């Protein structure tokens, strides 16, 4: 009998200990690594309603892809840099051929030998046409460079603006009954109005 009482008491004691659970007071030490500091800094910046400032994004765009860096759109940086590099190479290629053809054209006018002597383009008319074509290509490349420069600044400015919009999950509209008075006859007319919530 004493053995049964001891067994039941021990069983109740063990069950009460497992049901009571663990102590939840634990000490969490802050992580002081640079990665966690950067993550917390990014969170603090994102919580700040003044970031990103569109004017600062536009100002940073003076440096190609600087506005994208300011907006933390890292994936856009190689696209902008690659576009500028491609335009630079295009300008360099067209300018080099323009100068070579210009020199050959001037030498051909003086009946002197030039780089393209004995080739299929060794006549005044063809040299002039090719020279003018590459001159036009150079000018168009400069125009595209200026457009690309302006577009990357506009993109950074607009992207900074769009980040400040409050995007709510409820983008719905409601139908609401309305009562309006006709101005001519003075009669009341029932209708249905559309209510779009704008915050």
C-alpha cells in the first residue's frame, strides 16, 4: 500500500513539473556584427518617412547610376553602367572611323595615297558618303548619351517619389445610393454613386 502511494505521489510530481513549462526569461545579447548594424540601419531608414528624398535622388544622378545607389536599387546599377559603357564604345568607334575616312578623303582630293588606297571605297564620292554616315552616327550616339543621362536621373527621381506612396491592401471601391435634385425640374432622382477611398 505504501508503494502505491509513493508511486502515485511521484507520478503527480513529475506531471506537475512537465505541465508547468519552462522559464521564459532569457537574456538575449545584441549582435554587434557589422551585418546586423547595416540591417538595422536600413530598417531605420525605411521607417523614416522622409527617405528617399526625390530631390536628393536627382542630385545623386549627376553621377551616372548614383540615383539608383541612393535609392538602394542595386540591380539597376549594372544596367545603367552597361548602357553608358555601350554608348561610350559606340561613340569611340564612330569617331575613329570618321577621322580615318576624313583623312583619306582629304588625301584623295590631293591625289595622294591613303589608308584605303586600292580598296573598293577608293573614290571621292564613296569616301565622302562614308565619312558623312559615320559623322551622323557619332552625333546620334551623343544624343543617345544625353537621353540616357537624363533618363537615369528621371528614373531615380520617379522611383523615389513612388516609394512614398501609401499602398493599402484595400484598393476597392463601394457603390452607394445617392439622391440628387435635377436643376431644371427640381425633381429628386435616385441613383448609384461610386465611392473610391483616397487617403
